[in-house]
C-alpha cells in the first residue's frame, strides 16, 4: 500500500488542565509525522484569542506545520483578513477556510456569502495553502428527503476548487460507500483536489449519536449493532471503537485512500490504538510528513 498521509484536528481548551491534555496529545500524535495539525476557530468568529493561544501551544510541542481554521462569519472582511495576517506572523502557512455556522441573528455579519468567495479572497490577498470543507453525505443545510445533498455539495466543492482551494477535508463519515461515491463523483466532475476523509474515533457512542444528528451524519445499522448493549461499558466501548476504527481505515486504504483527517477530540490514546490495530507504525516520526505501513 502507499504511504499514509495524516492530519490531526484540535480545538481550543477551556481550562488549563484541558490545555495540558491537548499539549500532551499533540506531542504524542506528532510522533506519527502528520502533514499538519489544524486548530479550530470559534463559531461566528468568536474566541479568536483562544485559537491563537492554542496554535502557539501546538507549535510549542510539535514539529509538524499547524493550519489555522478561519471562518468568514461574525466579522468584517477587514477583520478576517487582519486575523489571517496574525496567523501568518505566527508562522502559520495553511488555513482551513470555512463559511461558518449560520447566524441565528439574520442581521449578523457574514463577510462572504459563500466559502468559494472567501477562498478566492484568501488566495488573492495572502500566500496560504487553503483547505476547504467537504460533506460526503451532503451539508445539513442542503440535504433532506428527495434532495441529492451529495450532488449539491459536489457543486459547491467545484466552486471552491475553481476559486483556488488546495485540498478538501471531509466531515466524518461512517458510511464508507458514501465517501467513496463522493470521491469518485468529485473526480468525475473535474475536481482535481485531494479529497481527504474525516476520521472520528468513537469515545462515547451516545454522544456520537447526538453529534451525528446535529451534523446530518449517518450511523449505519451495522455500527449501531456493534455498540448495542455496551453504551455504558467504557472498556467494551473502547475495544469496539478500536476494532471498527481499524476496520474502516483498512477498508478505505484497500479502496485507494491514502490520507485521513483525524478529529482527535484533543485525546491521543484511542487514535494511537486504532492506528496500531490497523498495522500502522506509531513509534517514531517518519520523514516527509508521512508514516509507513
């Protein structure tokens, strides 16, 4: 199989204890030699300082590049591009450009109506590599009965690619066939971007059900059956999570997938166990931002 390319996503911690866990996790996962680590940004442009602090934390304990999330909601264009310049001054050379959550207040600021316009502006005004979001099961706002949500997202992804995006990072998806259809439809639509599946280790199945419901994600019945009756058993949940995670990695790799964007939830242990179970080396950094299998 080809070498595996990884990226890890972290979110700003709310307490010093949680921040210490984040730093420890980032250092442990950096041993896998990821292409980059990404740090999320507050919804509607909130918590900018928390994101900046977390970027510094991750930079202090890792050798891999850090990518900063940036949304185009909740601030003016001038404010957004000023934040981008602050990222650049910190040594950040890649962004994850997002439209951001819809504002509850219809009068709230949205600097760009669509992520494609945001991407175009970033490429025109800055020198960043720009990653964008993709939704193999369709974006929650454009999906529903009788609607080809995946097809609509392919159209949106094409606009972002044409605007200059460099890579697409997908929402987590436990339906492997859905992801592979999305990847192939994107290629068929002439989208030349690398389409990277989002991978979410399952720490708590009940919380996953709630999260998937909010994000419009599907939890296949076979996955539900694996966890059925074990929802309150932490040891069994972890064992099953390792098994299903490793199996998903193996299935996607067999289908030609060579990269994963991992939503770490700021914890390293389960992620490391899953990759070990999938036969991936996790004991030392590999050159070139890749790990060997």
